C-alpha cells in the first residue's frame, strides 16, 4: 500500500497514529453544538443566529468560523426570499388616511399593529385563510384567526384576539391594514371606533406600507407551510398554532430585536413600563 501511495512506511504509521490537534478537537465540539442549534431551529437559522445562540451559552466562536464549519458540514439556512409586493385588485377603492407611512418604528409594545390576511392551501378543504396581527415593536403575532372563509368576521376576530391578549391603551394605539373589503367593512370600522383605536390604511396599490406583516407571511410559508402538505383545515390549524405560538413567538430569535424572541421582547417592555 505504501509503495502504491508513494510514501514511506514510517510516514504512513505516523499519520495513522497522529493525535488530533487542539483546533481539530475544538472544531469537533463546535460542530456538534452548531448542528444542535441548526436542528433545533428546524434548519431555519443561518450562521449569524447560530453564533448568537452559542454566545448566550458561553461559547464565542467568530462568525467566519461558524460559517466555515457549516460549509464543512454542508448545512445552510432555509433561504427566505425577499418579499415582493403585488397588487391583484381591480376594484376602485376610496383612499383612506395613512397614519403609518412606512414608519414601523415604535417606542414600546402596543403602539403600532399591522394586520393582514394570507392564503393556506389544504388537500381536502382547498384554500383556507389566516388573518394575523403583528406588533411593530416586538415582532410578535399577538392575535390571529384561521378560517375556511375570507370575510370581515375572521379579520375582526384576529383583532379582537389581539385586543383581549394585550389589553392595550386604545388612545395610543394605531392599527394598520390594507384597503381590502374585510378591513373597510362596517364590522371592523365600528369595533375600532367604539374602542377609540385609530385605523391606518395602506396607500392604494402600494403594499410596502404593510411590509413587516407580509414578511411574517413569507416566513410562515417558507419555514412551515412549504415544508408540509396539509390534509385538511384542522391539520393546517394545528400546524399554524404550533408555528406561531410555540416557534415564532417563543423560540425564533430576531436580529432586529437584538437576537431575542418576540415574547422575550414583549416581556422586557412590560417590565420596563
């Protein structure tokens, strides 16, 4: 064998009995920790978030090192495509006041909420619909409703769920939506007016005004929906509940919040109030 490889017997046995270096030992340990964080995130976290998780557990590898080890292990994050706005509505809609104007910055929780509806397909029940409410400060989904019907009642229920869970100061709260028929309905307008909550609307044909909410929908569809084929409405509802309540709100860290979860961000805000 040595003759075939063109090396001496001494070199062969030296290589055979070589002890791993300090760096090789550390890389082996690091690989296990990186892979655990990667699996715990369902393959969603890339090197920056994995590094932040490791640092919070007392390990301090450089970002480049984490990137290098992930490449070595041939693992990478599920890539979230950047959200691209689109407008399919042909109906003429009266423009209403836009209070947000693409300013999604908030000084604390329950100042600015965004709400929208997205479509979820199931094999037996066809298209179903998710209405959700997004807090601009914490990035938490604070209320949602999943329904077989896309109507004002399901959009309103998501808002009511957010109000009941958050108990906000109505006078300082703005809720922003598009100009869809659900959100311009008398049911939603009447409910918000009764509470004294200001309603802001996206400009006609300009969905950028609700982009953080749209980004959540993109994450949901990439991280959860596209990884599963839902049999029916009830199976989809269970999976969406698990994604929002168990994963997105309580485990998924966000760089915009200093690499903490939406629930942690909300908890800190409540303690500081």
